[in-house]
């Protein structure tokens, strides 16, 4: 900015003088550039800069504007759902996301940087009705971090923390197909819906890819700032203590997951037929879907919508019953099997690395 000011043949002043005027007399300030930018926005920006064809530039600009409008539409709908959850006791809105993998033990010893560590997983759930953050913590060796584990955490929230009388649940997440938008988590929540005494509908809603900043990200930022101040962390309970004390108000409600809390959807998947075409012979695209609706009154149907703008009119119905003609419900929400009854073994190389770190730990933490 200073160089542009000088180039414009303004009165010559020193950089320090320019800087002082800028900060003292203008109501402006700088902030660091955003680290995680949207790949689509960056692609459109680069193509617009590289293209010399006016027609192609117009097409690219229109595509970029549409992408940005979709992102804004989803964000506005998220805010609307959060406000609705605060006003209406029959509706709950949740957003959920998984924090980046944390490692144990945390030590200042330089060799730790080169060693594989035990992974700690944290699935965050943020309640719209109370603005309360929840953590569901577990360690590697107990389970992984796939769709069934994420679904199990949401299931535990519904079983333990969901307010009585809620009949409509709205779930917001990013559009990650591996964890949030797939048949496994949908079937698990469909089983929960069919067995729940008051729930009648569950909505899965997804933010636009690249613009999926959730309240969970703010929660995770507070946790990570608190962890930076801890030089040594040895066990999962140490993590729990740090998370529990990182906020003075509206503190995290922490749930330590046990092996029996993780459920498999294998039985449910064997009961249904995961068709790729709707009842109107339209192709189902999970990654383009913006809303998935489940209704207790239609246990063999999944409803898909590819826009946040007209969700009441454009739902496509997918029938997952093995026999469409049969009047008997195909999906029977029997007791779900435990996902990993004996745990999920870690690799031998990681275990060998962890063993080399035991000599740096206090005796009372080695058992963990």
C-alpha cells in the first residue's frame, strides 16, 4: 500500500509516518491471510486470471457466483435452523465435526517428533438450542474414525443428551462423503429414529464444500490453544482435564467413549438394497446432495434434495427395501452389534515406536 501511495505521486513521506497515519487515523486493521481457502474459489480465480477469452471469463464468473451463492444460502439456512432450535422446544439443531488427530504422549523431548504416537480422536457436537459444545473422546486401539464411529457419537448424544419431547432433529456437517454423507451413518440414524419415543424426522444438511466453517471449528480452536500451553500430556484423562478447563463459561460436556458405544451397521446393510436410482428413475448422487430427510412413517425410504433453496418441493425418494412390492418393512432396527468387540489393533510399527517413549513417562502413566 505504501508503494502504491508513492507511485501515485503523492507527497513523499517515510514508511513509518505512513504506517502511523494508517493505524491511528483510519478505522482499519490488517489480519493474516486465510490459510484454508476454498479449492473451487481458487480454481475459478486462477482460470479467470489466465483466460483471455471474454466469453470463457463470463462463464467462469457465472459459475463462481453460483458456487458462492450456494455457500451463502447454506450458511443462512444454518443460522435459521440454530435460531429455530432456540425458539422451538420440539426442534433441535446440531452441528458435528471431527477434530484433527491429537497424539499421545505430548513431551518436549526432541525424539518424540520422529516417533509415531497413539492417536486420540475427538468428535465434536454443538447444540443449537443451548449453544453448548460436547466432546466425544476415544483412543486409537478402541475404534477408528469412520462413518460408523461418527454415527455412534451422534447416536450417543441422542440417547444421553437430547431433550425430551424433541420430534425433529436437524444435523449440520461438512460434505465429507467418507464420514458424513453415506449409507452407513444414514442407516444408523434411521435405526435410532425408528426406536426413539418422540423423534419423527431427522434431517442431514451439508454446507458447501470449501465454505464449511462450523461452530465446532471455534470449539476446536479453543481446545488447541489450551493444549499449546501444556508441555506434557500423558493420558486420555489428561486431555479430558485440559478440555474441561479451557473455557470459563459454557464449558465442554465431555463423554469418554467405550468400546460398547461403537456400533456396526452391517446387520442393517444386509437388510436393505442400496439402490442407485430413485423411485422416479433418477440417479442418486450422494456428493451433490445438500439435504437428506428421514421419516419415521417411511422406514424404507430416504429422501434426497440437491438444493437448500426449495427443500420442501424437490425431494427425491429412494426406496431401500429389498422387495419394493412387499408391504412388510424391510428395515428392522434390531439391537446393533458392537463395531470392534476386541478393539481395533494399532500397527506393530506404531506400537514399537510407542514402547521407545515409555522410558520418558512417569510410572503411574505407563499402564495407560
